[in-house]
C-alpha cells in the first residue's frame, strides 16, 4: 500500500470576464465544483494507476466532505482513515478565473488546517503495511514532520512534494526525505536562488541533497525533470504532448513516480513514469478528471 497524508479540498470555480475590484459585485458566466487538494490529487493519481492507496487526512462534517470522500472512493482510494472533523468546514478553494486565464484564489484550509498528531497516530498504524508515504505542504508543517519521522522509523520511504512553495522548512525534514520533488518555483524558495531550466535545477537538486535529502527531482514543466541521486545526476525529458491545462501535472508526476517505485522499478524508470503521467494530465482540463487510468497510461508509455 502507498499512503498519502495530506489535503482534501473542494474547488469552487467561477468564470468571469474580468476579476472583481474590491467592493464590486460582478455577474459571472459559469460555475463548477471539482474535487482537489494536492494530497487527494496524488492519491487519485496512484489509485487510477492501479496501486492500492490509503488517504489519510481530514474533512469537515459538511456536504462537501461527504462528496470528496465519495469521489476518492470512485477512483479506488481507500478512505477509512479520512477523519470527519465536527468542528470545522472542509477545505475549500474559492477560485475566480477571467477571460485572459488570470485567476484569484482564496484557500480556506478548514479541516486540512486541523490535521494533527491524532492523524499521525492513525497513519502510524498503517505504516507497517506501507511501501511509501507521500507528503505535501497543504497541512500543518508539524504534522508533515511528525509523519515523516514515523515513516522513517519503520523504514518506509518518504516522498515529499514541497508544494505550495515554502521558504521555511525545518532542517530535520530534509533528513527524513527519500525523494523531494519541487517544481522550479518551489525549488527557488527552498534554495534561495532562482531556478529556471536544467542548469540551475541541477544546482538546486545538489544543494537539496547536501541538506540531507537522498534524492532530489526538480520538475521543469514542459522541459522535463532533473534528478540528483547519491551516485549520478540525470535529465528525463518531458513527453511531447499538446498541453491544454497543466493543473495537477505535478500531482500526476508524483503519483506516477510512486506507482513505479511500488512496482519495484528504478528511480530512473520512476521519473519516466512520473513524466508520462504529468504529460497525460496536461492534455486534459481540470485536476482529478485529467489524471490517467492504467489502460491509458500503459498505451501512452508503449507508443
Ligand atoms: P507543477 O504542476 O508541480 O508545477 P510541472 O508543471 O513541472 O509541475 O509538471 C510536472 C511534470 O509533468 C513535468 O516535470 C513534466 O514531466 C510533466 N509536464 C508538465 N507540463 C507538461 C507539458 N506541457 N508537456 C509535457 N509534460 C508536461
């Protein structure tokens, strides 16, 4: 089993011709809601690739929470350890997108912000059966660190997506991480210099390794990824596709990466699986709806 410990959100998306000014009321065009949250997206990415996946996290006791759990289950994610918090709302992202594709986003962490040591304890009970633990930064940092510690203690590999970008990450966390997977912006925040393109990504990856991470993979969007391991640095090019929307491409990458590792493949091969899943996610709009199933994925890799 692969465990994902992280955020579960509902995205409420309104489309408008232009974004409203402070105090202004505008008529929008369309509205839709869709399941999201980096944690849930990564869990769905894994489960669609046929990997037994457990989601550990929190939702509120509201209709959104119930729907979010249903949609995780519909993709095959095990949700017995998604805790219903009676005291807060589910995590919500209120998003406005204008005609130029510019957006305004308000994220209410809700239940995600209440993830704590109790959840880490529920997670710890699952660790003996787990092959990997996937973490992101949409739940409190103290919970992320405690989870990484618990996994490391029992020899479970920790894969950290340091997103959304953070500049302050506890030193201890680096030492607990087997694979860190920042994009260019996240890598820049972590290392303190601008990361754009393969050259600077390699420098950043090496620096992250010096901090104690075993392997660093810097995601470069349509270019591909740079990987630094204990004995080599290599580049994996992106798969050429007609990208329509790269939302959740990074989550798809992490799902593909962890799926390959749980099937016993090498880190190099896992980076290729990640790149394939990321590319496929970029060819479809939306977050979870764009994540590929195993049949589509295998056919794409064979081409
Ligand atoms: P994030 O979503 O975290 O910003 P990226 O945009 O770098 O991450 O995407 C993650 C991975 O998905 C990339 O490293 C790449 O392998 C793949 N990917 C993303 N965008 C494209 C694209 N336009 N074409 C092909 N592959 C892509």
